[in-house]
C-alpha cells in the first residue's frame, strides 16, 4: 500500500535515536504506515498530505517552550507527519516564527513538507485584517518573512470577510446533475448583491453585511501565480460561500479553493458529515479538520473539573471553562464515560478512539492535532492503529451513545 521511503524522508515512522519517544511508540503500537494509507490527497487535488497534521494553535509561541515545540515537530516529522499548520494570528505571529526557526534549524528539505497558514487577523490597523487584496498579499508576505520561507503550500482565508462590499461581483447559482459518473455544471451567473442580515457583526455598525468573494478569489490566484503559495483554501466558510468562490473561479478562469478547514469532533458533526461531502463529490473540496478532541473535552481530562495548566485554565479561555461546567458539558462527560468502555474494548485510549473516529470519514483529508507534550503527541498518533478496528457495528454503537448523528439526504458511500 505504501512506497518505500528513503532515508531522511518524512515517511519515516520512527525516530533515529534509540530509546526516544518515537521508538517507544513504535515498540508499543507498531508502525502507523503498516496499518492504513497514511497519506491522502488534499481534497481532489494532487497534494499528498499525512492523514494527521500538527497544528500550532495555543501551543507554539504560547503554552509551550520553543524547545518542546522543536521536540514535537521532530517527533511528528520522524513519524511520517508532513503537514504543519499555523496562522498569522496565532500568538500574534510568534507561532509562525517558532515554526520557521525549527524548519531552518532541522534542515529538512522544503519539498518534503506541507506548510499551511491562514490569513485574516494580521494586526490592529483596519487594513491589517480581512480578505481584501491588500491584506491577503501583504499579510502573506509578512507570514513568509516570519516563517523564513519562499512559499507556503496552502494559504487559507481564515473566515469570510463581512466588511468588504461585493458590488460588481457575480453571485453564482449552481445546479448539479450526475451523468455517467461525471459532474455536469449548469452555471447561471447573476449580477447582484449578496446581503445577509446580522446583528452580531463586530466589524460593521450596519444590520446587514456583505461578503467579499471575487476579490478574495482574485487575490488568492495572484499569490499563487506569484509563487507565494501552491494552493488556497477556506476556513470557517459556509458551503454556499465555498460554492460561490468555486463558481467565480470558473467564470473568470481563476484558481478555486481545494480545501475547507472545519471544526470536527464527536460533538460537532453536521458541517463535515452533511454539508462538506456534497462539495467534495461535486467540486473536489476536501476537509482538513481541527480540534478532534474538542479543545481537550473528549480526552476525558475534564471529567473531574478543570485541572491546572489545562487549556480551560488559561487566560482567555473562560468560554471553554464555562462550556465544560455547563449542563451540556456534564451530559457530554457522561457520554464520554460510556465511550471509554468502547475504547478499553478496542485496546486504545479515549483520545485515540476520538481521533480515529474523525479519520474514518471519507471526506476528511487530514486531522490536525494539538499537543503540548511528546507523550500526548505519540498517543494521538496511535489513533492510526485504531482506525481499522472501527467496524460498522462499533460506529453504530458510538452513534447510539452520542445521539447526535446528523441527517443527510444522500449517502455518498452507496
């Protein structure tokens, strides 16, 4: 199932150092590569990414030291992970600096890495945020300087921009029909405004907001053509907005997005399981999911309260603490205790079960992991061994416990 890797390749699945955490992992769990296809295409693009990626939110430049960050990246790389995700907003740019310093220090071949970053919140000035052509180009240039790289593999639009008008752009209605296993697109281009009422928009005093689409697509096409990025994707966009970006790209011969970054875990399912599969099958947009443990909730660490030094105890995460201590949070903890029994039956930990559960979704190209210690990262990587054990009966049992399986009109596995 796998090509043999050469020395120094990111497909190597254990550390070189004897007695390292990577070797301990290989002895305890075996090689992830022997269990399933470790690399997947990002959506229907040709970019091959590891099914597990390492994220830098909260940790790099913040919760952990630079030395631990280097250790985590080394463990990830030497265990086959080639995908590393960051953003201009993470730790106010420090996460990108730490990531770039480690890549430079390790001397890894740039061609062996898939580096992704996200653009939207770049600074305090009005022109240093959003998805205008100005900020996409300037923001990505600043990210590349912090990363000390000539290009990123994927640049994400880190939420739709509610602040830039769409006048003169095209809102595209798309009708699909399947014909002999090929998708035929019937595109109807209507020149109009797209107004979506909102009373919670932090960037506008108006009760309606407009979404930038065409300017974003044009700017993303520009940075790709200039060699600053290989591909672009979206993050926290709705299916309608992604579809419109694709349609604008088709209309004006621009480059469409290949991937959506979306939150996905046992308690957050509808978007990835109902909305994104249609985009995957119709236009090839894949899913790179984050927070498989729901900011640590699914790990079981909060079953007895808020432990010190956990994410929910950090400054700025009162919302997470409130969520955990809420009535809904207590119901989730009760469900996790039932899921723990399934994990024990499968011979794995609850976090491994939760991550494997995310990986079993056919539309998920990669699951981004967050880790603050080597042991935690190696445990999470062990989820790859659990995936083949998730039979239809096990999945049904999990769904029965969760009681939140979203309704879908189509079953794309049929």
